[in-house]
């Protein structure tokens, strides 16, 4: 037997009177057991804590002893352990006649009483029984350790499986993301190659016909090139809508009134085979959105509904006030609160769950080739999210589809806002006003300047913030500041405008913005005398916007 085995099965003997401890140890050793006397109760506790098979205690050692330490030691035993004791009593000293024995039975728990005098064989037999019981406890401990090891191994394997699954899911998401990006870039490349071919071909034909002196046919190529530019602008607009970076002009809007203004056009667009029903909620709240973009979104939804009902059907446009609690808002990925809903329902073919899952991805379409760009729903999704809202699809194959836009309630009344706007007469011609044009792109700066000069404005140019600030801090008269938002050398267009207004508080400002700078100019919330126009813009639209700012100052 190893040292550890001997230690775990040894008998600790506490018998302070006479030679009882020595004699008991000798008997046990002759019977093949390890035995060790203990000089007191404290030492007995230390031996038990270090490792022992049982303890043999003479009852006189416990009569007046404080058993608190021994009781505490036993109470801290692990679940598998029930340490055995043999108490040596005087004749007739069992628990049925001896109050001390009854007390010891309660404190010690697993205890056997052996009356003295006893035969050596009897002591050896009792000890052997106790050791056998102790061994079963050690076996239980081993099985528990094995189970703990298996549990730890299982936990580790489960953890590894969970990690592996999470990694696989992340790889799948990344793969799907890259697939979507590939689909997006492929669609963009395809459409823009077509548009570039149209623009480049038109310019080459114009150059050739001018060289031939055939000016009478130039107009058709100019028109073709301009049409391609407009199509490219519409494509970038849809992409920016999907990315939630388009330039919006949000205003308090009554959605019921907006629908009423579009109803006749929608009826003409979807055709006579589709019955249209408009259900407008009474007392509908206002919402702060770009009304032009909401027009486009509603028309797109109605066109999709029409395409889903090739044999005719019913199209319902419905509005409602919605209170979304924590659960309902979470389901729609919104913050709890008040929303205006605009739902378009058709009785068409419906969509399978797999189609719904991809419906908002750019360039994803189930329509035949050439009948859809796959950007309509992605544009609506981006517009809704950029406006602080959401769009959800509820569809069942063979029964129809409901598309619901959720837009945040706005406290301001749309009627009051519309009443406060006094339309200004557009006068594209200037009257000698001085305009500071800031743009780091020389071609754009040249075109804007020439348009301004052609319309009667005096122009001062700057290519970045520092050079513009030198002009603004001088005595040069400036009636209007036209600035790109994204500029090099440390200052963007909004920072220049704010700095300029410290010295020129009445200065009017027109921001020219692309996709990323919308937040910089305030997401449509501009100071008085500031307006924004999005690239690309038509020259006439720029001239009208400038005249509007110069005359109205708002």
C-alpha cells in the first residue's frame, strides 16, 4: 500500500488514560492496520484533516472536552464523506443508558460504541468494518471525480461546439455579406457601364458631327447624353437611399393629405383592372419626413403591388396611429413610442419567406430580366431607416402582401408648417449679387461659376477652407456663400459657414452636398438663410435655388 493509501486508512487513537492507546495500536498493527495514537483532541482533529480511515476514542477523553472544533471539522466534510468513529465505553455505557453516549452519537454521526474490556478480535473486526465502509466512501469520491471530469470535458466540448457554430455562422454571414456586396457592385458596374457608353458615345458623336459641320443633328446626341446623366443620377440616388446617406429635406407631413394628392396618379398608373381603396385614419399624427421621397416610396410600393396582381385585384392604402411598446418596437427594430403607419396591401401572388428575407437587398429582384432594377425596395428601406422609421413585409404565398412603413410621430402640426410657407416666384436672373463659390473640384467650380456669371452674378472662387476664410474676413462684399460640404485642409463647408456668420451674421448659404456629408449639414435641420442642394443637380435647378435664397433669405 502506498503512503497515501496508508494515510487514508490509518486509525487515529485518542485514549488519554493508562496504556489503552498503546495497546489498541499494537492490536491493530498485528491485525495489519495502520494505527497512530493522538496526544489530545486538537491533535486528533489535525490527523483527521490530514487523512484517516477512522478514529478510536475513549469516552473519558470527551466527557468534559469542547467538541466545537471536532463538530466544525465534521460539518465541513465533502458530500461523499461520512467519517467513522469507534467510541470505547465502560460496561453498560451505550447510548440507551448513557446520556454522554447519546450526545456523542448526535455530534459524531457515524459512530460505533464498543464496551471495554473487549477481545482483540472484536476490536479488529469492528475496525475492519469501519475501514470497509471508508473505502466505499473513497470509491464514491473517485466516481464523483470521474463525473466531474466528464462534466468538465462535456462542458469544454459543448463550448468548443458553440464556438465552432458561432464561427460557422459568422463565416456564413460574411459569405452572405460578400455575396450581397458582389451582387451590388456587379449591378452597379453593369448599369454604369451602359450609362457611360451612352454618355461617351453621345460626346463622340457630337464631336464628329461638329467637325463635319452637321450642327442640325447635334441636338439628338445632346439629349441622349443628358438622358443618360439623369438615369445615372437616379441610380446613385437609389443607392444613397439604400445606404441611408441621401440628402433629405424633412418637413412636418400629413400622410393622409399626401396620399390624397397622389391618388389620381396612382389609379392611372396601376390601371383599371386593380381596385384601389384608401383608408385614412381620422386624427392622423404628423410625421417629419421628406415628402418627395415619401411620394416616391408610396408609388414604388403601389407599382410592386400592381406587378404582383397581373390578373387584377384589390390594392388598399391605409394609415394609422401606432403606439409601439417595448415588445412591439423590438420586433420592428425601433425604439418604443408613437409612429404613423402607411401600409399598402395587395391580393396578389405573395412572397415566400426566402424571398422576403432578401427583398431589401440592392439589385435583388424576382421580376424577369429587364423589368426591374432591384433597387426599389432597398431605396424605400434606406429612406425609412434614415427618417428614423422602419419598413416591414407581411406576406403569404397565394394570398397577398402587406408592406408597412412606420414613421416617427412629429409634434409640430403639418398644416401650421405648410401655412407658414409663402411660395416665392422663381427668377433665375441675378442682379449683380456677389457669390463666393468654394469647391475643391476645379471642374465643378468652373461650371458653377460660369452658370452664375451667365445669370448675372459676380463670382469669387476658393478651393478650400483657409483660402475662403481669408476672403470672408476681408472687406469684399459677399451676398451668398455656395460651398461644397466635403473640403480638404481642415475645414468642411458647415464649419466655414458657421465661422463666416460670426463676422457676417446675415450671410446666406447654399450647401452642395454628396452622400456622406448629409449629417454635417444637419439632416435637413438648417439655420435660417441656409439651404442645401444635392449632387448631381441640373443647372436650371441651381439657378432657381440661388435666386430663391437671394430673394427670400430663408
